[in-house]
C-alpha cells in the first residue's frame, strides 16, 4: 500500500504550543497515535478560540470532522513541546480542510503533518450548512466564498 502524502502550504497562519504529557505516552514510550489526534483536536479548538469561535458555535453552526490524515515523521517524548502550525485549504461551499504542521519546538524537527476535513453542520436541523460569511471574514479573509 502506498504511503499517504500531504501537500501543505509553506506558510500557515496560526501557531500554538502544546506539551507532551505522561498520559500522551504509549507502550513504545513515545507519543501515541491516538493522543496525536487528541492534540490536533486541542490545537484546532485553540485556533477557533483565537477567532472567538467554538466548535459548536460558528455563527450558529457547528463543525463536524469528515476525514482525518496524520503522517508521522518523527517520535515525540514526554516533556517535549510541540508547535502546531495551522491553516485552512481546499474550501468548498460546506467546509474546508484544516491543515497542521507539527514540529518539536526545541529542535525544529518535523514530527507530523496532518489534515482534518471539516463541514459546517446545523445540529438542531441535522443538516449541512454553508460556510458562514463570518468564518471567512475572521479566518480566511483572502478566500473567495465558494458558490
């Protein structure tokens, strides 16, 4: 089976540092893959909070993750600090991809690249919603809304 390859933009517009905790370590004595997914989620929440949004309230709509890809490049260990650089790509009328470049803060080594596909969802009506104009304004002001 071929390895997954992600093409990330050179520049990502948000950055957050997260510590690797003892609860993030697996039996291999390094960051577990399931814990990386949780750290990506935490980084995405902080990204949204930076723009005064919450996952369940972006101008009345929530987010739903539709797919996830993580490509590991190096191990991470307890006590290390990872920098999550985050950006948005591949817009459609209902959502986009949130992309992540994860590196070791101390030595700059690339630890992982990832993406989560998201759609906007009206949880009350149980249906997809279009990307809110407010999301474009705050998070992607240079992006032209998809019709």
